[in-house]
C-alpha cells in the first residue's frame, strides 16, 4: 500500500499551506505548485485534521512541525545569503528553497500524536527512514534530483549525507532550528550541539 496519495484537489488545504509556508514567493510558479502539492498530499494522507496538529518530533511533542519548517527555511535563506556575500557561493532558489521547505514533508506520516504530551513513531517509520518517504513523493512530483537526494539523506541517522552546497545549508539550518525546539521543551532537554561533545 502506498504511504501517501498525491492530492491536487484539496483547495482548503492548498490555501492553508500557501498561507503557512515562508519562501513560496522566492521560487518559480512550477516549483511553488509542486511544493504545495507535496505538503497537501502528506497532510491529506496523514491522521491530522489541521496543520497545527502536526508534531515536529517525539523529542519535542509541544513544538509544531509548521513552526520548524519555517524556522529552517528562514535560517537556510539567511545562511545561503551570508555564504554568497562572504564566500561567493551561488545557489538556485528553485533548488535550495524546495530542499528547505520540503525536508520534513514526510513527518506527518512518520509520527502519531497519542496525547498532548506524547508523540510516537508510526508503523511507516519502522519500514522506511525519515526523508526517504518524502524523497519518493518529491521524485514522483518531478522535483530535481538534487532536491530528491538531499531530502532523502538529510536525517541525522542517514548512513551518508549529500555533498552539495544546499545539503550543507539544510544541515546547519535544520540543527539550529531543532536545538531551538528541544530547548523550548525544558531545561532537562539536551540539544544536539551538546550531545556531540560527550
């Protein structure tokens, strides 16, 4: 059974996604359409009624996925602009922005909210690694290989990571935003940057 169904028809969800996502005005109309369709598809295929219901992770059950996605996109855009100004790196918005906006597009399918304070892993998360399901969808929607491969391999537990400039930007933006979400959970929560030093 396919873990998602591509949904191009849900107008109320399309409007909600378009109102939510930062950065849609920075990509071409074709890429914008694919980004919106990807998010609408995983939302429609998930158990969540509202965008606000989607959790970011089991480690931060009170933090919304919608907040994290925009945190990562804004941080990634800032990092890319800094790298362009300081180091001369260039990037294509039709590649970088979909990577930032869609890196966690499969999370509505990977997590299940059991209570306001508890988020668990779905059955699908025990079959396919986070990132892979999103990459399958993005390939089906016709996004470029760099977008597909970077989303597929961005998770911290991926056996390898992309070597392209956009993958570096995503990595640092994602962990910056992840540590923010974890620290909001309380003083007893340990952000990733501290775990690496033990």
